[in-house]
């Protein structure tokens, strides 16, 4: 079959995000199918997509839906309307089978099948598209295939893949778009998350067991990305250090293979082993982004975080001591938040030296999370709410608008305290610096 894979993500701020997942999907089907990839971000409009559809004449079109919204309560932007318009446009130019997938789709499969009018959907890992295409070729009913949902069908959560997942790095011309705009490419070292954070969708999307990619294989991919022109790598694991040992092995493999470009990752601020960050720094790590979420002991417990405030400061100190750029992400307003816990978090945030702190004031409610169950029990949502339009948890202890007001007041005069992702101002700064030849996240330039 002729298969067109389409990255539907059009978000460009604060960064252009390379559609890593399509590399894995393409690798899973390319041995039996003729594959092309289109990227809405690269094209800048749908004109080139329509040209590709006309020239390629695909039998099937897979649309990857990365996100449903931007998860920022103070600057809410939903993407479902744009996805709907995209599917309608595709339908007017081809009779190809339309198949949905991606992390955003996996959270809301039945709702998005209904809203977008697709033929099929792939829940969970996109490599299952190979099974669906095989059924379509054979003329058999795909309804019983694990991970496949049909129009009007019931949602069935599939188990994680029990076969190896492989990636063909940067095989398509659209990668040039990202190399010319900051040079940041993505890398994955494992799937799954064994944390139990009440708000997070990663365990639903990827499973709760860690499935580690062999360190040498990760390093080989990193070297291939470097050879393709990448100037910075960001590791897309939900949390890079869920396994301290595996992450250290990956860093050592980078060193053995001779990786020479810098890289960054998202970490839990758990208390690290001695010299952990020095080991990673010697292998090229330059940026440590900590998913800290709160600096109040009671709120960390409420969020079910696997660390405490002392661990946060220990991880922070070791990262700084290793010479890394450090950022912390805080998520305010969850269950149990009060004026006192908010004050405690902000007071402790002031103790974090030489760092950027990103404050997200509001916790997005997603199905398949403990936060969903909490909000349902408290009457903040009902079982009939589909939640496609962003809904944020409201703490009874402090109103959402007051949280934003308090944070804005405390952030005044602190350029390194950023509300949300920083909005258009930060996006313009990053775009300008990328044009000047800088690479990486660049938030370190606002540290004070």
C-alpha cells in the first residue's frame, strides 16, 4: 500500500518539535509499504500537503495528533477544531482511508473518532499501524486487532508492545526544517513510566513498566542524528532518570561513541547518586529540566511525587555543581492547594539559585488519571464530560485567579520566573536567537 503519514502538529512556540513518533511508525511499516511523510509545521500551510496527496495518491493517510491543547490555564488553546478542519480538507481531495493516532489521540480515542470522522484509529504505540494495514490489505475486519478502534467502536486500552521498537532517524526531507531552526532533534531512550503522579497521562499512553532501549542503540541513533546535522538533542522520555543506572549507561555510551553535540533531558528531582550529574555532564549534558511541580511537602504528597523537598534541593545543588543549566517546572492549584501551601512553594522557589522557574497555574484534567477520579468525586466534572475542551482542576482552598495573581506579584522583578511557557515574548526571543545561530532551549539566558 501507499501510506502517507502526516504530523498534524502546528505549534511552533516556544520551540519547533520534531515529530519523533513518525520515525518509529515509518520504520515499522516501510518494509511492506511505500511510505511518505508530510509535516504541517514544515509546510506552514496545507498547500504542500494537498500537493503531496495529489502526486502520491496514497491508499491510507495516518494523521498523528500529538496534543489536544497547550495545557496552560492562563492561555488556553485547543487544537481539535484545527484537526477537524484538516480531516475535512483531506476528505475533499482523496478517498484514502483516514487513520488517527498519536499521544493526543490515545487519550481521547472514541471522542476524536466521533469528532473528526476518521475510518480507523490506532490507540497507544503507532507501530500497531502495521497490523491494521495488513488487515486492510487482506480484506479482513480490523475491528478485533489489538489497539485498533473503528468508527463508532468501543475504546479498548491495549497493552504495551511486546516487540522491539526501532527508529529510522531523520530519513525524510522535512527534518531539514528543524535543523535550520535551532538544530534541535529528539531522542528516546525508553518507553513507559513507573511513577504514579495523579495528573499524568504517560502511564496510560506508554504503560507503567519501563522498556529500556539498549544504551549502545540509543548512542548509535544519537550519532546518526549528529551526522544528519543536529546541533542539540533533547531526550523525550517522560523522565530520563526513572532509572539512574540506565540513564548513566546511555551517557557512557554517548562518550564511547564520540557524541560531540550538547543535549538535555527532563528529570525528576530525586536525590541522585554521587557524581550522577557529573557523569552526564562529561557526556555532553548541558540542560537539566526538573519536573518539580511543588515545593510544599503536603503538595508533593498530594501529587504522589517520588521525592521530597530535601531531594529537590539536593538534585538542584548537584546539577549546578556539575556545571549544568537548570530549570524547574512547578504545577500549582492541584488537590490540597491552599494559600499556605502556595506560599510555601513560592518561598522555597526563592531559595533555588541560578535557575529558571516555570509556573503553570492550573492542572489540566485528563481521563485515565487519578486527578480525573478526584475531580469526578468532588463534582467538578461528570462522567458525561468528554473533556476535549480543556478543563482545569479547581482547588477548593484557593481560587485559580488568585493563584495567578499571587504568582504574578511574587514574580515581579524576577526575570527568571516565567508564567506558563512564557508566551509570545519568550517565543520571539528564542526564534531570534535561533536565527542568530544559537541552539538548545536557550532559557539559560534569562537566569539571574
